[in-house]
C-alpha cells in the first residue's frame, strides 16, 4: 500500500483552512460557542466547524429539498443544511434530547429557518420507520449512536432517491476502527463501515475529514 502525500494538520493550519472556507455566520458562531459553554463535556458531539459549510455545499450540489438528520445535538449541522435549502425545502431532525435541541430551536429561529426544520424527539429508528416508503429523501446525515448505524442505514437507503446522498460522520471513530477487539461504539462503527463497503445499492467514499466522513450515493 502506498500512502499519498500527508499533511499534518496543526492548529495554525486548521485555522488557515477555516479562513479559506465559507465563514460561519453570527448565528452559527454563537451556537458553536454556546454548545462549548453549556455542554463542555460532550461538545465534541457537535459536527466540526468545517463540516457546516461542507454540508451546506452538498445540499446545494445535490439540489436537495428533503433532508433527514439522525442525531441533531444542539443543532449546528441542521442549521447549516437548512440555510442551504430552498424556501420550500424541509429537514426532519431526529434526536432524543429536549435539552440539547432547545438551543438548536433558538438558533434556527434566529436564522429564520425554523419553518424548514421539523424536530422529532424520540428514538430515531421509530421516526424513520414511521416515514412513508418510496424514494423521497434527497440527503441524509447520520451522526448519532454508533451501534445503531446499520439500522439507520437500512431504513434510509430504501427511502433515498436515486442519486441521493447519505453522509455519515465519525467513520474513523478516533482510530478505534483499526482495533479488531473494539467493543461498544468502536465495534459499531467497524461493522457499519464494512456494511457500507459491501452495499451494492450505493457507491461510497470514506474521507479523512475531522473524525472520518463517508459520502454514499445511491446508484440509479
């Protein structure tokens, strides 16, 4: 195996990258800051700052109008995607926490996109299974409990339109995917990655963005 040119991402280089990406607006910046202030012990669950502009870019690139997010936390990723939707676009956000998502609701309202986001509190699998069958989802973002990822995937793929996209976060999971003896979330991510790689309905590419990001497109 030949490894391509590798650049170590220092703090300075990371800042340079952010400076050359679309900047976060005031609402996004405030939400990121609030998340780290209110939930410092779990703030790492928030999608990385560079992923906000990337998700928005993918929404525009695919022309998505119907998005499903599995795992919303404080709402940064949902905010980023909703801002890129057309006015009649809709995003269903799935989470189990009223406390975390309350900050998202405030940010969505401040950004003027609250009417584009439908927050559904409860087990995401229940929410997904209650959705109508048929290929009506344009884009899905999976960023929730790792041991349920395959189940989320299997509910989403049949509902995804041809050419639609599933974006999955944390697919390197802090490097634990290399540990064959990993348990819990690490084992869940390993199993998910193998499942995705073997799914002939989709074509996928795993990228070393943040903690690993896999993009999966439904074949026509």
